[in-house]
C-alpha cells in the first residue's frame, strides 16, 4: 500500500475508533492494538505504545464534548484519572519486562473479561423503552396518585444513590416531553476515594496492554457506582485522558511509539470522538451495553487468533 492509501486508511480507522470512543467511553485501544498489530504489522510493544499515544487526543476530544453536554461525572473522572496516572508507568515497566506473547495474551484476557461482565449486565437491563422511560411512567403514576405510600417511601429512600437520582431526572424529563438524559450525580468523598482505586487498577492494565483503561473503568463504574452508561462514557474518557499521559510519555522515552501512524490515526479519531459523544442521547442504555460488550469481545478474539498463529 502506498503512502496516500495508508493515510486514507488511517483516517478512516481513526474516525471509526473516535466514534466508538466518544460513544462507549473507551480510549480506543481495544481496536487500535489489534489494528496496529494485525494491519500495520507493528510489534506488540510498539502496538501498545502507539495505541497509548493515539488515545490521548482521542480521549481529550471526547471528554470535552461530554463535559459541555453534561453527559459525564467530572469529579469521578478526575479522581480515577489521577489514580491511573500514578500507576500507568508501572504497567509500562511491567510490559518492558514481559515477552511479547504475554502482553497480547493479557490484553485479550482482560478485554474478554470486561466484555462478559458488561454483556451480563446488558441482559439484566430493562428492555424496550429503557430504564429512564420506565422511571418516567412510574413517576407519572405517582403524580396522578396511583402509587401507594410504600412505593413513595421506597423511592424516597432510594433517591440517595447516583443511579436513583439519574432515574429521577429521567422521569422528570419523560414527563416534560424532553429526551431522558440522566442527571449528573454528586459524588461523596468515599466514592471519590473508590474512584482513585478504580483508576489505579485501570492504570496498571492500561500501561501494560496499551489500552486506555475504559475497558476496566466502564464496567466498574456501572457495578460500583451504579452510574448509567450514558454517564460512564464521558466520565471514563476524562480518566483515560489523564492516566494515559504518563504511560505514553514513558513509552516515547523508550522509543516504542510510531508517531507517523499515531498522528495519522489521531487526525481521524479526534473529530470521530466528537461525533460519538453527540450520539449518546440517541442510543438506549441497554443497546449501549450490548455494543460495548460485543465490541470488546471481537477485539479479544482477534488478538487471541493472531497470537495463536491463526491470523
């Protein structure tokens, strides 16, 4: 393939990765590592390093759009990002000490685990209209006096959790005829400390396998903080933008980044991430979870097949 053809393909790959990044809250590494390894014939360590370098502008672009649209929890994103920024160089150091096959196997295993976790949650999510619309119908019933005292008390008790507050906001929007976007919950000090811990785990994984960390953080944010996927995407991107920076700098100093490839792909991923963030309000919660899990599973399978010599 000539240089012009490679540039066009890189831009197209970047746009696709950017859309998925803005929509799902991942830096794009789950696609970029397999693409760089299989399509660009980069070594495993260069694939992970170049992925990290590409992730930063992609994540920043998507995060800015999410903050403007209030489709994220900035405080949690910053807390997780700071935790990950501290530990991501540790992951890079571990990668330099590991054989190539171990890096790819670890990447495939972690991605597959996250895919299965999110898929199970997608199966349990409400069907049809989605949780926010269902909450709106319940709230409408409450306004017309159809709820019992026990139901009202239960709703008031549950209103202290981020997920419940988000559903309540969706209910108000549904009754007003507006798009049902969750409210941005206020994080407690304990939750922010937990966020730092989540980021620390994602940071090690990110530095080691060259992924942004969203593949770890998004499932954990849904599980631990009960935040809707419509808010976890932007929150994760804020964290990814912060935690990927030290790891990318470390990989650059080690000479492992292919900057020509990284810049070409980033030229497409930056506008793609803006588009993906715009699509968030239009995609149902359950659909987001299925897309996320399916997307991760494909990446894991591709890496595993390549490492075993099938591809």
